[in-house]
C-alpha cells in the first residue's frame, strides 16, 4: 500500500508533497 501512496505523491506537485506521510 505504501508503494501506491508513493507513486501518487510522485505525480502530485512538490507543493502537495508537503505531508510527511512517506
């Protein structure tokens, strides 16, 4: 599941990549 989230975050802009859920 973590892999999927990582992939989604990769697509999202850096601005949205703020959350430290990774």
